[in-house]
């Protein structure tokens, strides 16, 4: 063999070259896998954001149906209900802060409708209204689940991009922290229970 007659210095150079190649391959592999992992997190965050959009849209649609049902009973309450209809669905490219604000507006609108409904016992017994309330509760659960998934993905992503050595890659590819879907202001307040 050709390598049998090599002096000891040549062996050292060959071993150092092999180690250097292995280290370079390991670093490149780590770099690529880390960059891909961060990109996958971005896709998961976008997917979860889309889930929030779907739930908010469904919630808005149920709100408009509920308004239509309540209008039949509460003609003189139409000003409050007209404000509800004026709300717009959040655009899919809206920021999480804008989506949170929209969610808060819809929650306030549902509260207004419930106040109106309390004044009309026959409305509270109406099957359409009861069905809509049931669907609203289901959509609220879906929205909460979507928020949890979104915030979990954002948390993982944000943690990864600030921790060294992943932060090196995050800066290189301009990955930026994502906003969490914040709780609505009304739901942050302490609940008052009166007997």
C-alpha cells in the first residue's frame, strides 16, 4: 500500500485533516438542521395563526347570525346591534395584536347581545338562539385551543432564536421574535362573584 511507507509527520497531517473534515461536516450539518428547524417553527406558527383566523371568522359569522336572531326580538336595541355588524373580520395578514383587538371587540359584542337577550325571556327560550349559543361555546373552545397551539409554537421558536448557539443562525437569517396572542383585556380582570 501507498500509506505504509509514510513518515510519522505525514500520518499526523492526515489524521488532523480527517478530524478537520469531520468537524466541518458536523458544523455544516448542525447549521443546516438548525436553520431548517427554525423554518419549520415558522411554518407551525403560521399554521396556528391560520387556525386562529378560522376560529375568529367562525365566531364573527355566529355573531352576525345571533344579531339577526336577536333583532327580531329587540327592534329598539338596533343601535347596539348595528355596531356589532359594523365590525370587520381580521385580515389574514393582520398582526397578532390586531387579531387580539378584534377578538376583544367580538367578546364585547357577545356581552352586549347577552344583556339584550336577558330582557327578552322568550328569546332565551328560542331554539335558534339556544343553538347559536351552543355553537358559540364550541367556537370559543376551538379558539382557545388555537391560541394555546399558537402560543406554544411561538414560545418554542422565541426561546430557540435567543439561545446560543442557535441565536447565531437566527441572526444570520433574520429570524425575529413573534408576538404572542394576548388575553383580551376584559378577561384579565378579576372575576367579581356576588351572591
